[in-house]
């Protein structure tokens, strides 16, 4: 099926080995390798397509040991039931959502210890995109589904601006070197919007040039990092004066607090056609 299976380049793969599996039009499914002697065992993150996961396992000579789910949308769970049945592996997912074949329900403060892989993750509640969305943090990595993207964030299908702002605030407090494994290749379009919000942001301009070059060569732009996103992502920067001014100019009024400023920028992005 012509599947692209690429190990991630250093330095992003230095501490945790992760295989990227492109799926659908712009999704990335992730295979997280166990440490050391467990490196041929993997956990599949948000396996929306069972065939893509099967081919990734076959191509890499890998053994599926667990499934990690961030939220209930079909492009994230479409392959879960079939894979869980076929491989007999545990399925971890948010307690507040209906996840197919889930065996372990998770909420903020829980820890996932994958003994067969030598991996440990802590769970963060990150509602906004969906009501029960969670993220997995550990080993200097973050698997955040559709909450945080490079240069952007998920649409608010089930949550409020205040919820998503609080969720992104939580992620922004992770160490800056944390690698962010989001689920979509949205970076180029996100940055076109970001530059409309912050046209004078030099770091953003440089990153947009880099991303344009990467995409012209078919190179993936994720994982990103928390440190980079703090410099270029308008949704992590809505408390800054320059972003507040842009939000006010777009809305024709001053924002009524932090959540309102965030909501203005999110609605602006929803209608952006740049």
C-alpha cells in the first residue's frame, strides 16, 4: 500500500524512539517503541486505521503491546477494536469518553506503566476539542491528539474557550524541550494564520520559511517542541499585548478577559481563508 514508515531524526528521537505512520489525508499515527531490550515492542497512539498499523508493524518487525487513545473521534479510534481483538492488547483511553474496546479508563493524575515496554506516562486532562480529551506525558514527550498542533490548536467541538485555554496553559508548563507528537500535519496552514495575528514575530517568520521548505520536500513538521510553540503559536500567546491587540482589531472590541481573547482568536482561525 506504499506506506511511508520513517524513524524520527535526532535530536527528537534521542530519548524516545517513535515511528510516524501517515494515514488518511493528513493524520499521523504513532508507534512508541519500548526502551532498551523492549525496542521491538510498541504502543500505538490513536490508531484510526488498523491497516496502517498492521503494515507499520510488519515493515518494522514490531510487536504491538498496547493502544493509547486521546479522544473518541473516528480518525483516532477507527482501528482500535480490530487491533485489540487481533493482538489481545490493553486499550487505554479517557474515562469521560466512549472508547471502543477500552480496558483502562484514565483521568488526570493517573499513571500508565507499560511494563512490557519499560515506559511510563502521566495523564493530563485537556478538554476543549472534545469534552474528555486526555494527553500522555513522559520521557520528554507529549502525545496530545488534537489539543495542540504546531502553530495551532484543535477546534472547539465540545469544549469552551476557557477550557481549551486552561488545557493549553497546562501543556505550556511542560519543559520546553518536550517533544510534541500531535495527530495532524496542519503546520503550514496554521502558520499562515499565525502570521496574520503576529506579522512582526521574527521567530514565527523564520519558522514559516523553514516549514515551507520542509513541506516542499515532503518532510513532516512534527514532532514539534513546547519551547518552539511558545515562540510561534498564537494560541499559546493570547495573553501577550501584540496578540491581544490583533484580537481586538479583528473583533472590533477589547476582549473581556483571557478566555474571551482566546475565543476571539479561535473564531478568527475558524473563518480564516489565507
